[in-house]
């Protein structure tokens, strides 16, 4: 794996209300030594019966294989899209982290996920659509799809109060905006181009409901000849506001917080193997969460990140990260406050 690409090593960030080192809790929702394909694609239904005279084969417990995006409902349950398992898993808090308690099995590749108005929104990379499900039933049921195609629905965010759904189309380089109630397409934000507001290779998305802004992480030009990686900020009306540049190389999922007085962006840097805490105004790195897995052991230790792809800021300041190659999610106790 590539080593860190910082020009200087940022200090380890510690929440102001915590003394000493940052507390790290590993929430292992899978067994990393399971072979790929070991997940039960029929879960949580029963395994098929053996031939007459034999015994039932043992069920293989569902497990995270390639966690990509993460969302949460009001009760704190997590929904994690898994590209290789071709499923979205529901995780509930347990005594030792989280347990997988349900699965939406798609036989296709899910990407972005969001929870809003009691429904699960799932971006489908195969069909090029965002499908809406009722996950409150024993078996999740598809309700409808958003009205316009999204060729590469890499991330989804919602503003429940204003009834809006924002979907990042990574391939088309734009954000498509829909109504929350019926999925009608309203308008698009940005698009490919050479101007500063254009999205080059966008990957992650979040919304700032208070400021009515959309934040998009963008790899920038991959040939090294154009704009570098950045977080681009737009108003809900599509107007370009600003571009946040910093010491990151492959920005992925992101979250925002104003809880500590300084507005910050929590940004997963997939290549550097860390979550950066960035000053939203300047892009300065205030600190990091996690350390990069260097491959010197068989599996990442607690707190080591191997291709982190998404960040969720939960209640109390807990930061939850999809640790993709480690086949698990990671939780960092932020002590209830951000800098």
C-alpha cells in the first residue's frame, strides 16, 4: 500500500474534552479470514435443504466483505453497503460493537446509501438507479426508484426537513437532486468541465442542512496536469461557493461538524489510510483519526485503516469509518466534541 502523502506529518488530533490518547474501539462486524464469497447471499432466509436422508447444511453467517458507504437511522442502527457481498447490511449495537441483524440482498453492486423518512435509499451501480426500500419488514421490500437515471450513484445524502435527496453521479460528474416524497427529479448541480466549479472525478457527498450547502469530495485531474484533489462546496441552488484544498490525495466519504466551535470536515483519505480533520475555512489539517495499515502484519490492528471509504458522525461525537480492505467498520470515540 502507498505510504502517507502528507508534506508534513499532522499531529494526532485529540478531542478537547478528552485527556491522553484518542480512545479507539474496533467494531468488527465480520471475520477477515473468511474467503471472498463466503457470505450467505440468501441471508437472513434459511439455507437450502439437503437431499433426502441428509442433514441441513450449516448456514454461513453474513459478514462484511467490502464495506463502502454507511448511513444511520434515528435509533442508531447502521446500514452498510457492501460491493462484493452484493448487499446492504443492517447492524445493531451489541455488547462488543455491532451485530449484523439484517440484509438486503441485491445480486448487484450497491454503492451510496442513505436513510430518510423511514426508508432506505440505495444506489445501484449495475442498474444505474437509486432504489427506495422499506427495511422495517422482516424481508426488505422495494418501493420505487428515483425518477432519473444515475449512472454511477457513488453517494447519497438527504435533507429531510426540506424534502430533498442529493445523489452524486461519479461518472457524469454531477449531483442530481430529487424530491424525498416521490423521487421526482428537480435539477442537477455542476457537471464536467474545466472551470473551478466543475467536478472532475467526484467520489463522496454530504450536505450541510444549516447552511443549505452540498459538499463533494473530488479526486481532481488524475493525469497530474489539472486541478488537484479538493472538497467543492455548492449552494442548494447549484451556485458554486468555494473549494477546500488540503493535504489529502484520494478523498472519499466525508462528514461535517460545528460542535467544537470550529467548523470542520471529516474526510476519509483512501490512499493515506486516515480520516483527516480539516478546518473548513482554510483546509488546514487539525489532526487525524486512525493510522495507515502498512501491511507488516497479517491483518490491521485496532485503529489501523486499510482503504477507508466513508465517514459517519454519530451521536455523542462517535466517528464511524468503513475500513474497506480490513472488512470491518471502525469506531473512534471523539469524546463528544470536535475541535
